């Protein structure tokens, strides 16, 4: 170890070498927009989730429970063991692996995607129900198996958010004080954890599932996912109108 200069002058003290490991692993989000989607996916607002089918009623599909509501003590009711996803599609068309139902706090996933979630540490965070995908006549529309996840534990505390970008979507929101914040530089606090999928309790990110770069290829193997780097997603969220499915920021296989 060198402790003095070659010319024999006064030695200089040895400084300890500090190495800082930066968490540079890219984070991604799977979230569909509100525009027209490819065949096999379900567009925003084109389906309903119900807990009851009664052939004798004029309105055959209904919700009798309050399982989608929370009070100060938590969920008002247990999630029913079976739910119906009702939509106006022909049999054999639907192939989706992920459908967000943020308004009733559900994420509907295929059996294949559920297995991938569980294999990557996304466990003990949700209640689960079997989902029957049917038309208004209660006829099955697909052979794929689906499940509804009602999230009980969110991952907001797992991230360093960095500097956020706060904005209003229109003048009315600005006037009444409604704002949104996105975080293009989000990183995991602990890169050594086994969990690879994450769900946030927030308007900006709650409609999707965040995941790590190490499983990107596996997620891309699912049916027509709409995936973005979190840094690019910030641009999309600020103005979704300019970014339909297949835009230049979308990650493709």
C-alpha cells in the first residue's frame, strides 16, 4: 500500500476506500390504458363483477354483499368464494392474464399469472376468490381459470420515491386543490428481498402491478401485457391521451 510520495516528502495519511452500491435495477409497471385494446383483452368499463346469479330475477346478476366496502375496522364482509365477471364477448375470445378493477379494489388474474406472482414472493397479501368469466346468459366465455385478489397489505413502505412531479390534470382540479404526484426515480429500499411484485395504495399506481427487471421476460410471456418503465410511466400518467396501446414507450417482447 502506498503511504508516501515517491520524492520522499512527508507521508500522506491513508484514506479508507468507501464503495457505494447503488440500486440500479429497473422497475416496471403493468397497467392498461383506457383506449381500445387488442383482441383477447377486456377494455376499461366493459365488464362487471357480481357476487350473485339468480335466473328468476329480471336483473339476473347482482351484488348482495358489501365485500367491496371498508370501514375503520377493515373490510365490511369477507370476499365471497366465487365471483362472476360479466361481459359482452363471444366464447373463446378472451385470453387476458390481468384485469384491474380498482373501483372495487380487485385485481383479476389468470391461474398462470397467479402462479408467477406466488413464485415471486407475492403471498399473504390478499383474499382470493374464484372468478367465473361469463356473458349475460351465464354462459362460460373461456377455458382459462381466473381469480380475484383483494389486496390487504400494500407495499408503499418498500420504496424510496425520490423527487416527485406534482400536477393537475385540468384547471378545475387546480382550482379545488386536487393534484397527483408521480415518481420517475422510484427504487426499492432493500434490493435483497425475495419479493418481485408490488402493489401500491395510491391513485397514481394502484391500477397496476409493479415488478422488478429480473422477471421482465416472464411477464412478457403472458398475454399481451402493457408494460412501462416507471420512469416512462410518469410521462404517460400525466397525459394518457397521447399514449394508446402500442406507443413508443411500451415494452414489447
